[in-house]
């Protein structure tokens, strides 16, 4: 299919062409145009994972309170060149070019200022609607304007965001753009192809761009690294985002190996799934989101501090009589600075989701460095809850635990009571180190209450327990919430200093745990799972 029809979706179950998908929709009596609408919706999600441009065409400039200059002297133009160049570099490309009309003093400056070029700012509305209007065609005029701007400015380019063009229609421009960006020393590049096709090959010229410090690629097939010169490197690359790409394992390994100072890696919605063997002396934060995960093998990552997986699913294997979902796993070898880990799903294999295995390279199978852990636990599935104690024993020094209780998609398969937790034996982190527990979407089931009561009655150093009650538990005139919380509020707390805080969840309709990819890689947030999301919600008095 890939040879005869280049417009291909590469997914966890193999390859399927766009024409076949459209034909299948027609056979089922559905509008084939909905395929393109669905693709645009995927792009809309992808754009949420991209970094924001450093400039905005909608920013307001207020002159309120500014004193008038009675003599009419242009004092701004008297500023040193270095200051004026900094001003120009902070403007959208259109506005930066217009500064040449201010005065003769400004005319040569635009061409020497580090430029920021964002193609969505060239849309008719100036980018006010964002890079994509759902259902809108590829804007050819924007593609032409990008080509003109790249050719006209001698560089360097501070930041370039190219997200609006269907590059299949502009293969010539694609190659020229990369040649220009390499030659003119782009620092930050966000480059997204608007499909179709979903697997357009990105030219290997990209690997010649040694000036890059940040790189985000979306909806491409990564270059065949076997054809890339051996000396190609990204010597200054600090941040790499790979979104909805087709990539061979060796190509991903090549990029990481050629990025010696890389600190932040995001893999989102990989079309071919993720099999990552991590060896990096520089990486500090790894994020995987909305993707098929087969395994992560952290072989040697001495600086790795944060490892996230959010809404990942196991890769389906086409094994008769149907697709068999193999559990994904995480193996942690040498990662002495790993402090933050989540969202993991102990016991997920029975649900065909992600069953995560933690191995620390020791007989005890522990990860002593982890202090903050986030889990997704199906409390309506007995086999899943029964794996939680052994899971927590992997983290003997855990200080903060976040637990998300999702809506059960099927029928409950049994409950776990407090006796189970008491008889299973001691859990070191609960006894000695656990200080904070955050429980999200509490519904008052016996298994949820038993888990929280066990921690409350066992934790010796517990300081704070935050319970966010699911919105579905509230109804007018119903006192069911207080009844659900009574076993918890009446528990015999081991730590008398612990504060119990109750909130009504502002979320409706279920969904995955609250998460922000931008906060996750922001080391200014000591706990990236504590998003302050629920603290805007209504507080429930503790009776």
C-alpha cells in the first residue's frame, strides 16, 4: 500500500491508505470528508503540545500613563543599536519589517535583527484563531509569504514556527526552507506538516542544522539515518519534541545519540509506537503522551529526574485470532537522580491497557530515588488493586503519592476491603516516608475507602491528604457525599498532624488524569502533578 498509495496512515496495527479509509467510510454510509475533519482534529490536539511562539500579533501596547514629549524628539531612535535590535527581535515578523518605515535610523536594523517567523501570524486574521481553523484548506498564500520572508532576511533566525502548510503540495519549498534555515542559523524550529500524507519524508538536511537549541517535528517520517553523514550532530539541542511522526527505532536512537546536551524529550502520539532504549548523559525529563508504548529501557541516564507517561496504551500485535495486546513495560537501570515518575498503571494488563513493570537492577526491584509518584488505579477491578501494594514497595522513599481513579468502562470485577491491606504486610514508604497523598475522582467505593483508610491509619509521617470527590457524586438534596466520606473522616489517623482536605471536582465526564506537558518540564514546579487544578474547585467542609 505504501508504494502504490503514498497517502498512508501508519499506526499500531499496520499500514492503511487514505483511499481505503475513504472507501470504508462510504461503504458504511458515512461522509468520507469526515476523514479530513478528523485529521484536522488530531492536528488541533497536536498543536496543544507545541511550545508557544515567543511573540504574539495580538499583544496590546498600552500608552496609559506615558508622559508626552513636548519637544517631539524621537528619543527611542537614539537608543544603542543593541537595544533596538532586541526590540525588533521581540516583534512578529510583519511588525519587525515595518519598523524600517519609522525613521532612517531603523531602516538597516531589521535585516540584522534575529528574526522570529511564525507562519500562522501571516494568516488573514493575523493568527488570532491559532494555527488551524478546523476544516480550512492549506493556505497557499502563507506558504508563499514564508518563502519570501526566509529569502529576504539574511538571518539569523531566533525562532521559526511552520505549522500551516500541506508540504506534499510544496516539496520544492520544503527543501529550500530547510536549506535556508540551516544556512542562516535557526535557533528554535517548530515544523509541522499538515497531512495528507501522514508519512511525508523529512529531508535529511535537517541533521546539518547545528545551531538548533529547540526542535519540534510533527506528522513526518523521520529521515533515514543510514543515509545521514556520520558527522551530523545537534551539538546545541536542549529540547526535542516528536509528535505524530513515523520513526524507526534506529532513527530515534540516532537522534538521541547525536544530541549530547539534550535535556528535554517529548514523544507524543507516535504513529509507529515507542520502543526506547535510553542511554543519555544529559537528559533530565522524558515525556510520552497519547502513544502506543511497547517498552522504555532506561539503561544509563544519570541526570534523568522526571519520567512521564500519560494516556499510553500497549501496542496491538496482529496475532490470530485477533489483535493481542502485549503489556508495555518500563525497566529502570541506572537513573540515580530519578525523583518524579508517573502516570503508571499497576494491574492494567487485565484491562488491555498498560501493565507497567518496574525493575531497578537489584534483587529488591526497588527505585530508591523516586520521591513523587503518580498512578492510575482501576479500583473497580480487584486484580488491579491487588497489585498496588507490591507496586508501592518498589519506592521505599516515596514522599508524595498522586492517585487517579478513572471511571470504570466495564462491569466491576470485585472489591478489596481494609482487611486485605492489613494482611498484605507493611509497605515501607507508607510507614516511614509518605507525607502527601492526592486522590482524584473519589466515588466512595469500598475499594477506594479501604485504600485511603489504610494510608490514614498506617502512615506515621503523613502531613496532608487531599481527596477530590467526583462531580457525579453530587445531586440536589442528596446527602450521599457525606455518607461516602464518613468512613474516611472517622478513621483513626496514625499521624495526628495530618490535614484532610476535601474538594468537589470541577471535571465532568471522566477522562484521564489532569496533566500539563509544559509544567512537567518546568523544574520551577517541585511537584509537576500538583497542578493547582483542583484548588479552584469548591471546598467541602470536613465534618
